[in-house]
């Protein structure tokens, strides 16, 4: 079964930046739409960014213009560059394939905390 491993989270001040990484199989990057999700305490998990195999990207309104999703197929890795971070971006961030979340186990996620 596919294994997803997220990394790159941490504590950052408002206005700061972080880059998250997700190690994922080359097969998934080649054929699946991939995405980054986040789940804040007491809230449902939400999809914040997606990237298609052809490179098309889409973003939730709450992160548009601040976050950038990308992939490096040679490294089997998907990234989420997060700039101008806000306290409301605080959450555990996960990667997965939005159309296949019932087949693919969720990884442990990576904690992002935005606080002064």
C-alpha cells in the first residue's frame, strides 16, 4: 500500500514562510491528482491545494496567492510553499490523492503553528 510521509512543519511567526514536503510514489505523481489538506483543532480536514499530473493547480480561497503547490517527480516529492502565514493557518497538514483517499492511508501529517 502507498505510504505518505509529510515533513517540514514547525513554529513560525505571522508573516513567515515554511515549505512542506510529501514523499509519494512516482506512480501517484504520474497519474493522480495530488493535494495538500489541513486540519485545525476542532475542525474538519479541508483541502487547500491540488496539482494535476499535467501541472494544473488549484487553491482554496483562504490560501490563494500565499501558498504554492508543486512536484518534483525525479525526487518523488510534492511540496507546499507557504508564505505570508497567518495564525489561522495553524493546523496539521497532510498530503493525499483527493480522488483516492479511501484507498490510500493517511500519513502522520506535519504540524504547522503560526504564532508570535
